[in-house]
């Protein structure tokens, strides 16, 4: 792919919440020729993931939210998971989306792992805690998912906010948003790899 295409997966239960606001501020800095697609997991809910690895063949979804998200994920050069910190990790909607990756890995004709290899995974998250170390489980889930798929990992852009719009007062986060997607993301490696 010569043109970059960003998929923003919005995992908040709140429309236009702090995480989305921060993600949109970062996206404003992308060059005009970079394609952007925004998908809300609330507006396009996925069913609970059913693990069929040993029970039946996987079938490529052809309609509904699963088809939309699979196609958008495969088309993206850059995948941005925008999930607020809920109980120190990803939101339920976001986790369900990542769980569906397990099925897409086994869907004939998709080559999910090979397609995503070398592409970049980014994170954006708002939290109501000053110390971002409490979000280590969220960062770990995204980083290790990228490592498993052979993707690059651009890290997580954090902002502080609880009430709607709070993040717009986090001047440090807004400053980081201006250059967040401009960095070259390294290839993700599991912590035990040297």
C-alpha cells in the first residue's frame, strides 16, 4: 500500500468522549492525502465472540458490523484503537473487537496475520488518573497483540479526563497529539524477545 489509510476504532461507551476528542485532535495533524475511517463500536456492535477453533470452520462475515470491521481492518495501514481506560484496561467493546481477531485469524481466504504484519497499531486513551502507569494492562494488551501479528506499535497517546470535554484542558496531551502519528513506529516485540 503506497497511501496510508488510518482506521480509528472508537471503543468508548460515550459518544464524543475524551478518548475520541483526543484521537480527533491527533488525526487533525495527519496530511490531507491520508485516508481516515472512523468506526464506533457502539454504533457497530459485535456479537460476543464464540471460540470455534476446534469445533467448526470459520466463515468470512458478509454483512453487518463484523463484515464492516473486518474489511476496514484489512484495508488499514494504520490501526488506531481509541479506548478509554475502563477498570485499568480496554473497554468491553474494544476487547470484544480484539477477540474477533482470533476468529479472523482462522477465516479461510483472509490471511489476517499476514495482511496485518508490518502495519502499525496505535492506541489513544483517556483516563481519570494522573499516573499513566495504571494503564499498563491496556498498553500491554495492544503491544502484545501487535507483537503477535508482526505489526509495528506506535504506543499509546494518553490524556487526562473524566467528565466530557476534560481532555481538552490537558495541554500536555494536546501537545503530544500534534506529533503522535508523525513518529516512526518500531516493530513490536514481546517483552521476552531481545
